[in-house]
């Protein structure tokens, strides 16, 4: 039996133990074996997930509709597959939701159907999905160019925008808390080399240097800087050849060209990300920090936005699944459909901030195959400003929808009261159910697309910010991120499997946890470790570990266990660039960071700057597993 089916077989044992009396589980397992043999991971990740989507919608609407790729029972509306569990939630003949559906059956169904939804893609499929994702990125940009906004709605949105963020324009470009982010940039510079690349760009581009107060720094040590090579900067003429061939005549502008890449999203799609030029990302990070501070000071937006904390959305989703007073709305391709025209409309009353945003925005993106697209959307997800700006805009559209439902004018008092009926985190929106239809109308009128399959307005099922809720209970399933067949010492895969194993154990899915443990222990041995420890191991409800010796030097009990470590590479930085980084880091530390960010040991460790940060940098997405002596008591 193949290892994916081994895990599902173990999960079925847990279901049989937790929900005794369910009929047909052995037959269901045989169906999984047969279809996996013929359809592969497509059945586990796509077909089962589609069945779960129908199951969720059935709980929301009160009637189950069987997907086409599953046959139904004779004379009934539910599928033959897993009918023993489904019958505990829906009537087998009519498909109607039972008056008292089994909560345990709901949890078991979702554990089975969602287990393989987010398994990492195999390389053979990535090229096809990459082309599909790029095509989607381009098509959404075309859609933006063809839309217009209703005049009356535009006027109301403009009025609401004036009320919020009153201090947004009270800043000086030269005093922005600018910084480098962890992401990649177009210049493919290493972490420390970004400072050198930035200094070279600023020395080359006098406008940016003066605009953001870097003219003095850019001139420091400039005699030793080499002249930039042809094509090194995004505004070289040679980069626009493909645009001219496609009839696109780009503006000569300092904002340059970003690069489009894709990263795994789930088993069926890739997510598009734009790699920004180094100077753009540097300024974007500063504006990102600044606007987040302004949100905290805004009495309207701080009641409906918290860009570093998803818990308010999750709590409202749980509350909405009990009372039905809150509806959850999910948007499809939210960042790709956020047009530049909409951003200008919302922030036109803050001209200084808007000008800074546009100055650091990439006007073109390299989509591959020697093609450069002039962006009509605001930006891709790689832009550091995309997430906060889209959250603000979606919140304002939702507030406008509430005002329209109430028939209220956009005064400060009314806008502030309407904001308390809305909660937004990125493209996850929660609004009081009585306002949901008007909010959806506002979102779609401004070119956004509501994901009907993940938006819930009726019934007792809600989904928001990673929490699936049914009648007040958290029914979020466990997701397997990697294929369970461990054949190599892949640190990321092993760490993910250990995490999934511990999640399964705490949910009393002991057979599933044991099956994953057997796979992992083919490569590394596991032992009891604290849940707060960085070591890979078995967690327990009493949160204990077994000490092996006393460390006389550090005066503490320690034990030896496998630990996932970062991989470093040589990344030397000195001179004025090193001074610039050190002073910027000190300024960032002096600003402080919310305690919620440092709620886990990994984040606490990241808070401490590496003593050798001017000599080396972390090689992103590369880790290794080493046996280390770690403290037996953590916290």
C-alpha cells in the first residue's frame, strides 16, 4: 500500500474509534486505494477537496449537492463514498441538513477530505501551473483597464476616505523609517549586498537620492563605486524592446521594472509574487511601517483593522457560526484586481503620501519570455505596500456598504460607527450579516471578485483567517504540507511532518500520529521535547522532556535532540554601507515591535541580531538538521 493511503488508513482507524458505528469505512478506504492508483495525488488533493467544498456549502445553505465526480446512493442525494459519515450530517435521500448534525462527524469528514489539500507540488507540474498563474496575472491586468466606477459610489468613497487617516500626510520623506525586508529583489543581491546595491542605485539616480533624503549617504565613498553596468538598472532602454514589439510604449520613469515569479499556494495553483528593485523595496518597507503606525492612531480604522493579528477575525468567525450575525467574505485574486485607479481614488485626499507611494511603485513587470507588462493594477504581492493598502481599501468599501444599508451620510460619527460592524485582514472580510449584500455590491462594483465558494453568509459554517468554524466549534482540519514518503534527509519536509504528527496527537488522532512518526523515524529518531523547545520531537500534554545531563557552564539541565538550523553564507559588508546598515538597525530596534509578534520561541530568537551580521547572512529556504544540546526547561 502506498504511503499516502497508509496515512488515510490510519486516519480511518481513528475515525472508527472516535465515531463508533459508522458503516462502510472499509469500503471507503478501498475506494481511496483504487482511485489513488488510477488518478494519483489529483484524487487526494483535488477531488477530495472538491467534495469538502460541497460539504461546507451544504452546512451553510442547509442542502448538500453532490459533486459530479462522485456517484450518489440509489434514490438519494449524498455520495456513496463516505456515506456513513455524511448520513450523520445530512439526510441521505433529500440531502437536507439534519436538525442535530453530529459535530464529531463534521470534524472527521473534514480531516479526511482536507488532509492532502496543501501538499507541496511535484516539479513535473510546476511549469504548467506557472504558465497558468502568469496568464492569470496578465488577464486580471487587462480586466482592470476595461472597468469604470459608478459616479455616486465614487463620491461616497471619496467622502469616507477623507474621514480616515487624518495624519497620513504629516510626514517627511527624508525621515521615513526605511529598511530592507527579507525578500528577494530584482538585483538578486544577498542580504548585506542590498546595502551596496542601494548605494549604487542612489548614486546613479539623483532624483531618488534627493526625494528620500539619501543624497548625502549616496555620495559617501562614491569614488570607490563602480559605474553601473548596462542593464543593471530597470530603466535601461534595452529592457523595453519586447514592450515596443507588443505595441506598449513605456514612460521613461525612475520606477523601473519588477520581476514576476511564482511560489506554491496549494496543490492546484501557484501564487504570483513580484520581485521589486532594491531601492523600491527599501522605501516601500518604510512607508509600510509608517502607514501601520497611522492605522493605530486612526480611531476609525483601528476598530476594524489589525494587520499583525488575525485573532479578531478568527473570534468573529466562531461567533458568527453560532449566532449567524456575522458573514465572512473571501476575495479571489484580491491584489491582482486592485487597480492603480482605485488606489489613487482612495488616497487622493492624501497627496503627499500618494506621491511617495507612486514614486516607489514599479510601473512595469517582467513576466518572462522577453515580455514586459505595463501595470494597470497597483502592484503584485511582492510590493511591501500591497497588503496594508488593500486592507484599508477593502475596509473602506465595506464601511460604504454599511452606510448605504443604514442610509447614513458619511460623517465622522457615522463612519466610526459603521467601522465597528466590519473586520478586515487582507482579503478576509467579516461584516454583520444584515449589511453583507450591500458590501458585496460595493466590492464587485469596484472591480473586485468575491469567492463564492469560500464566502459564507447563511447557516452555521464560517471561514476566516485560517479558522473553519461550525456552531462555535473550531473544525479546522490538519493539512499535510509534504508527501509523507520520506526518502531523503530533507529538513523542511521532516520538520513539517513532525509538526503535523504533534497536531494529530493533540487531536487524539493517535493512529495517524503513529503512522507519520514511523515515516519520520526512518530518518531521525524522536524523543519527548517541550512544546516551547526548538528541538524536533514528541510533544505531550504535560509538556515534559527528559534531561540527560547537567551543563555546568550554563548551569542548566540539557538533552541532545535534532534541531533545524539556518544555513549561512558568506556575505561581507564594510565601509559606509556597513555603517548605514548598523545605524538603520539601531533605529528599527528603538522603534520597538508589538509583543504579539514575539509570541513564539522562533520569533524571539529572530529578534536577536546575529553578532556576525556584517560577515554572513541567512540563506533563505535552506536549512539543515543537526543534533544539539538544548535546554530541558524552556520559558
